[in-house]
């Protein structure tokens, strides 16, 4: 299937199709200099198949992991683009997970004041969430995504077959983002994830419905001035947990914990049950003051408050402006 993203001057296709990785040349303009950015955890076969379709390609590989989404690797990509003589007519392709897409997209947005960028996400986390929406960036100063830009891809190519090489933990980490979107916006999708005994058999449907939610929200609010903030359900506290965990917890695992803090009543219990079903964490024993110190740097903070997303009924949400004091009480008093 093909979703079409359109918002103002932003216009691109989101292709969701098994085998799509082998047909890149039919979808993208690859008859130019292409920098393929990937990490060292991506299967070599995926890289070979992509490179074979890009006659003028260069490869940049960096060590996998969130800790490597940093200014040093961002700088290294830019240096290689300069070294290889890339012009404003050339392009960057990200092949990998959210870290790769964020950093490659950020480099593309800055080089020559912006060159074309294509995203080929190979993890469930990136397929259902970070590959769509145009957010790019790096972690800086110990704060996740504290430096970056909005730079939408020219196309997103999602091949569910790439999930076959993903281990259970990484698959379920990505599922946390689908649960996040279902919790706020699609009770039917939540019920599917909640009830299925065949996750991989239903994964194409889960990807398509999650992407559709993300697409519609971002089309309405591409620069996160309003409704797009609903996509941050679980992230205000989740990002702080992720920064404090030092890499021990994955992004989706931190979002899972964050959703528990920002939900109530029946919704909270259903979210807790579905997270446990997929082995995702629902508790956090980190120091409250340390978490609050990180939340102070949250991009959604406005003077003395942070806009948070709460879910009391699956499929709906509300925004709440919370002071740091209120967030501290939430962290201390919520019985996890």
C-alpha cells in the first residue's frame, strides 16, 4: 500500500510493501550521488541490495546504539559529504532504525542548507513512528534530541520483511510506539494488539494503521504547534528515563513506562496489561530529582509548565499543563 503525505508544500509517498527494499530504483531518483547512512548492526544483505540499486553511491557506517547519535558522527557524515563532492542535487538515504534516520536526516537538512533525504526504516520503532514526520536531530549535552531540525523525507520506504531479522526485544520495543498511538487515537488498533496471538502475522496491519495515525496528525500540525503534541504520550517522562538509563533501556521501553505515569483508571490497567504481554517494563525506580532535572530541558516546556498527554479512555486523550512540582508529585505518588 502507499500512503500519500501532504501538508502545505510538503509532499511525499510512504510505501508499505513487502519486498520494497529490492525495488528502490523504481521509487527513488538514484541516478545521482547517494550517501547511504547505516549502522554496523544492519544485515549486510540489506546494504548490498540497496547499494546495488544506487550506481553512484557512497556508504557511511557508524556504531549502532543511541549513544552514537551524537555530534561527532553527525560531523563525520558532513565531512564525508564534502569530501565526496556532494552538491545540492544529491541525496542521503537512511537505512536502519530511528537513530540512523534522525542523524542522517539532520545531516541532510544542514548540508548545503538542505539536500534530499530518503528514509528506509528497518526496525518496527522507526517504521511506525520516527520515519514519518520530518523530525531529525542528535542527542547533545546529555539531553535526547536537544539539537535538530524539521526536514521531511522525499519518500519513506517501509518493507515489513526487514523485521524478520529483528530480535524479540527490538520488535516489542517498536510495538510500544504503536501502543502509544493506539492508546490516544485508535481503540480498534489497541484491541488488535491487545488480543492477537500472532503479532508477526498482524504486523503489516499494525504498521499501516499506526503510520496512518502519525501521517494524519503531522499533516494537520507539521511543526508541532498544537495537536501533534499528542504523539508525545509517554515521552515527557520516558525521555528523562531514557537519558538517565545510560543505554540500559531502549527508547520504546522508556515510553512504555512513561505511558503508565500519564494514564489513569481502566485505560491505565489495559495499557499495563498489554505492555506486560509483550515483556515491556511498567515500573521505574529512578531518582525523582534526577528525572525532574532532565524534564526541565524538555522541548515541550513553556516557562514553568510542560504540556503532557493523558489517557483515561483508550482511543482518546487530553492535554494538561503541569508544573515541575506537579510532575514531581506524579513521579513520587503514582503506584507503579
